[in-house]
C-alpha cells in the first residue's frame, strides 16, 4: 500500500472510531458500516493498482521475451493449425530473404522454399499438435537470393486458452557450414582411399595392358611372316577389345568414385555396389595373401543414399580388415575377409563384413567410429575412414556396429529398404 493511502486510511479509521464511540448505538452501527465500506474501497484501490502493476510487469516480460527471440541467432517462427505464419524472427528473415510483414499471415510453403509440399508441412504440424516430440527434421532452404541453407528443425505445440494446442513453435538450426565440413572430410577420406589403392590399381591396369601387348605382338609377327590367319587375327582383336573395355570400366569407376559426392540422395540397388567392391578389391587383397569371399542374397534390395559414398563404406571397412590381418600374420599366413548380406525382414537388410584379423580391444571398439581416431602409426592412417562410414550409414537412416566375432572384427550394417 502507498504511504499516502496508508495515512488517509489511518486518519479515516481514527475518525470513524471516534464517531462510533461518541454516537448512540444505531448511529454507531451506521458509522461501522461506513468504516467497512471505506475499508473495502481502499483495499479495492490497492488491489487494482497491484493488478495494473502485475499486468505491466507481465507485458514487460512478454516484450522482453519477444525481443530476445526476435534477436536470436537461429530462425524461430510460429505457425497456426492451418500452417500460416504468426511470428517470424529476424534470423528467419535473414535466411529466407522474406520480411516479417510479408511472411506473417501466409502459408510456410509460400514464404520459404524448402522443398516441402503443403501436405508435408501439415503432416509436420499434425505431429507437433498431437504432442509428439518433433526433433531434427532435415530441410534444405533456398533464400530469395538463391543461397542454400541446410537446417534441422524442431517443433513444439503451444496451448491456447482452452488448453488445446493451437500453434506450433519451430526452431531451426543452420548446419550449412557443418555439412560442408563433413563433405570435405568425406572427400579427403575418398582421396586417401584412392591413394591406398594406387598400387593395386597399377596391377589391375597392368594385366589388360600385358594381354593387349602380347596380342599385338602375335598379330605383328603374322604380318611380318605374311602368314595372316583371319580367324586367329579376329580372335586377337576381340581379346584386345575386351581388355580395353575392362580398363575403360575400371578407369571410369575410379573417376566416378573420386568425384565429389552428390548432396542429394537417390534410390539404388545394393547388388551392383557389392559386385563393384569385389571387382575393385579382390585382386588387390590377393596380392597381400588375403581372400575376399562375397556371399550376398540381395538381388532386388533397394536403398536410398549416395552410391559412391556407400561403396566407400565397404572399401574403408575392407582396408581396416586388411591392415589388421597383415599386422597379425605379418603376411606369412593367408587371411580371409567375408562380405555377406541378406534380408532381415520385408523392411530391412543386414550386411556384415567379417575378418580373421584378431579383433579389437574394448577401448578401440568404444572409439572406433570417432573422427581422427586411429591405432596406426603417424603417417599410416588418417582416422577418417570409419568415421565417414558411420556418418554415411547414419545419413541413410541405418546403423553400423563393430564387434569382436570368430577371431576377428565384424562390421554389421543395417539399412531400411525402399
């Protein structure tokens, strides 16, 4: 209560009390009623002033929160149940290139180019309004200026006066720089893999070149002796053509493997990728006295991802197994790497890569997929291969796990099927 009100109240109480004491009973009752009324009025004034102050405080707090959210470095926007924007902070303006007064009242699909259809936005809203925790939904945003952002968006429902959810708050996290760093690490890992494969590729290309050279020498001798056998010459030319095609396929595959991976996912069959892995690595492993056994029953299995990155997963795992076998046996005893695959059910497949390289310690298993973690000597490994493999499988909505099994290390990869 204000000091001035308190003084007035005390004076009024004193005066009324004196009157009540000096007047007859009936008059005293009237004065007492006036006293009660005055007290109620005074307390009403106090309560009203307190309510006004509380309302002012609430308004100030709300404005402060709005200011903080508006100035937040991450895009925050609110949509109603129809998908129309009711709040659009400054970071959302910066990312989209659309001013707040132009965004508010419009559907999200008309405001921000994210590749999401109206049906997908409403499905997103429905999940949040139902009380589901909606976290880390991936989207690729294009601003009005044509700049692209890769974001993760989380959402939570707001409840109205009746307790029913009537709006959804969306908070986006800009991961563009992080994803670009990941792509650079992936490309660096691919280049390291190609570098490790260089010696084996020289052997792969040297074989068809030797066949071509021998066929040409035989044909040349026939010409020198003027002893042309058309049938034998045609056979030599056919063999040369086959070896040239084989070399061309190998070079084309290396070129495709070495290029920068696409930023978009696409459906692809698993079986051709497994065949390419076998063709790329079987002969190279044989030079190290290691046998690659492939047994996959995945003829029509189709998944979604980036094919060259998925192939790199197996090349990285095989390279890891190869090094473990060479270290364990020192090249004196032959090793084995088995690549198997089958359908677990109608929706998932399981691929395993098993070696007999002695396995790994518990400490290694706990850190095996960490970036830059390696047990190799400096200069003999980057520690990127298995980390990149983990990220690739995760981006395909699958899982990869390393365990000790049958005297070696086993990589188990589970993927959802299309």
